[in-house]
């Protein structure tokens, strides 16, 4: 029995797996990061220069104790940091188009952490989760499929499949389960979630919303259902997602959940990054159908 369990464990982490969903995820996820950092780049001086919100001498002191790294690796020269930012954008675009592999993906992660450390005031859930997903991609040949390089030069051989590709997919899947499970259990500590009023606090938070959603007070049952549905979705995601028959329904609920977060909480990049990871739970047929790809 122990041998069978060990073999099942090995297959789960390193067994053969179709790399197509991983390639589509890489293209979508890196594309979202490229757009997010391009928009931040419009305010580069405000966000990352020494004359902006966070001077260099304070950047190393601003990080919370739980986020303090062992060492910092961002340059203190504005011009050099701007050059690194441009190179970072080029690498993100190349990663999205499948022009670079796992070796240069480590450089993408390096630059992401550089600007992550440079100004902790700009980071939020989208940046934290991107750390995990970029790390997973660094082990994989995610450019095997959905790659512009192979469309332009079909004579080039695709990189071979590797057990590390499966490991990278599992890292993303397991990390997503941890994120949902942990946040769901944390929510259960709050009385407002048990009372069904937590979503109401979000809908009436002027700092989050771009419009007035106070009309929901006419529909209290809807607010309660949205609150409890959020709790149930997150708490049970780590279990339900592994059942093939239930997976598509849970991913559909997750899409609606993050669509609501994008609309009601003004979190478009966080929501799209989270939903992009759903691609690694899907197979080739499920992805090609909605996209209309033969």
C-alpha cells in the first residue's frame, strides 16, 4: 500500500501532462503582468524614483517585519532603475509571446522582486500571487505551446516535455488551493461573515467602489447569499477542485466571484491574475472550445 501511495504521489507531481494549458496560462498571465506594469510605468517617477513617494533611504525601512528580505537588490540610480524597468517590460512581453524559456524566466522573477521591494506601497494581492506563479514558471518549458516563436519559425523544434513541467503546474494548483483555503478560514473568524453582512461593508466602501452600490440595501437576501457563497467557495475550493465532475462548476463560480471583485472592489488585475490560473485546471479541449481554436 505504501508503494502504491508513493507511486501515486510521484505521478501527481512528475507524471506526464499535456503542456498546452500551461502554455496558454503563461501567455495570459504574463500578458496581464505586462499591462499592469505598463500602466504603473506611466507614473514611474512617482512610484519608483527617489523624488517620488518612497525615497531610497526609506524603502528598506518601510517593509513590514514579516516581509523584510535578507537583502535588497534594487539600484539607487533613477536612470539605472528606469532601464531595468524597460528591460522588465520587454521580458514580460517576450514571456507572454513565448519567445523566452525557463532560463530567462528567472530574470523576469528577479526584476519582479526588484520592483516589489523598491516600493511596498504599490504592491497588493496581484503582486504577491505573481511571485508564486512566476516561480512555478521558472521550472517549466511553458513556451512549448501557444508560442509566437513556433508560429513564425515552425522548423524549430519544440522543447521537450519535462517532469518539471508537471511540477510547475502542481505548484500553481496547490498554491491556489492554499490561497483560497487560508483566506476562507480567516474569513470564518469574523462575525460579519457568519451574519451575512461582510459583502455589504464592501459594497458601501467608497474607497473601493467607482460607483454607488447602496441600492443593494433593498435586496438584503442577495447580500447574504453573496457573503455566504464567497465563504463556501473559498473554504471548499481546496477539496472540490480535485473532483473532475465538480471542477467546471467550481471554476465557473470562481469566475463570477472574481468578476464581482473586479466590479465591486476595483481589483481588475488581481481578479484576472487569479482567474488566469484556472487554465492549469483545464484540459486542451476545454480551452480550445471557448477560444474557438481548432
